[in-house]
C-alpha cells in the first residue's frame, strides 16, 4: 500500500469513527429526551390521578355528610294520595314479568313479598325510593336509615337513598322480607335464607334489585333514575311533593306500579289505595 493510499484510508476510518460517535451522541440525546418525556407523562398522570382521587374522595365525603339528614324519610313514607293520582303511571318504564312455575308466597296467612338487593347498588338505591313510598301505603316502616350507594360506580356513584338493613315492616295486608346483601363498599351484610336464595337463582336474571311479587318479578329499577344523580335525599324527597317534577314522575309512577301489584296480592285491600286513580292507571299496565 502506498503512503498516499494509507493516509486516505486513515482519514476514512477517522471520519467513520467521528460519524459513529456523532450518531451515538444523537442517540443518547434522543434517549434522554424520551426519558424526560416519559417522566413528564408519568408525573402528569400522577397529578391527574391525585386530583381525580381527591375529587372522588371529596364527592364521597360530601355525599355521606349530606346523607345524615333523616327528616326526609317522613316525606317519603307519607306521600299524599293526590300526588300519586296526579302522576299515575308517570315515567315508569318497567313492569313485573310472570315467573313460569312460581307460586305466590305466604307467611302468617298473608301474601309475602321478597326483596334482594345491596347497599352498594345504584339501581337498588333508586328503586328503594319507589318501594318505600308504595309499601308505606299498605303498612309501616320503622328503622329506615339514610344510605348512599357505592362511590365507585362512575356517573352513578353516591346515589342517596334509604337502606332496608335493620328496618322493620308491619302490615295487616302483607309481609315484606328484605335482604341487603352487601354494604356500600361491597362487604357482606345479610345472607338470604336458603329458600329465598334458591328463588332468585331460579327465576332471577342475576341483576339486583330483584323483587318477587308472588308469581311475578321485577329486576332493576322501574324508571330512569339518572335524575337522582347529584341530588341530596332532602332534595329528592322535596321533589316528590311536586307531581310535575321529573323525580315525582319517575318515583311515584313506579310506586303506583308497585302499589297495583301489591293490590293484586291483597285482593284489593286497602280499598282506598287499590281503587285510587293512580293505582288503577298502573294496574292496566300489569301482566294479565
């Protein structure tokens, strides 16, 4: 190899080395930039998660604080007949369905109604408003307490309501058996009796709340309960006094449907309830 050729080869190697070093430098810079971007993204996500968690926690705290009011329960258990009648079927959108092979239940010589739900369940929270309003026309509740559904149900979190846990119901017309199977955080509460659990397993579709009305059943909530989102129990109860309100149209419409089904079980007693215009309007929607 000549001296000239050797020098040219040396320059090429040097240039190649410099080019490789430049590429490595660019790669290190790119990796550094990527790492910095990743760190920013992680930090941003962390901040957003922290803000979201704080907002969720604050919303849950406010819901539980607002639920301490108890005076609203009296309003729900004593809705005027005139309000029920003005609403009629209202915005009720689901009706009991026959359970083939099921027999009406009785206890102490009276028809028996079975409810299975849970405190975490937003749909149970919605349906209890109608159930309490309707059942209070046939008997008396004691021990009803304010409750709030799960804080982890997205847009349907923290629905304010009442719980049947530890509540008692007395009536000369019927027996009401209720189970709240889990609390608002999903921890076990009441275990249904074996026969009641078997009924739900046989005839239920897996959804709660599930109610056996004596040969017919309902699953879920019978009206659009989204209108309860963000409302305090006091606001919901107050809205029931205005038959034209969306809440009254939903809750009292469903309560009339429930009342009509109860009247089937009680053979039209009490007459002042079962012959009322609101209940008659709902009775026309029941399965024949």
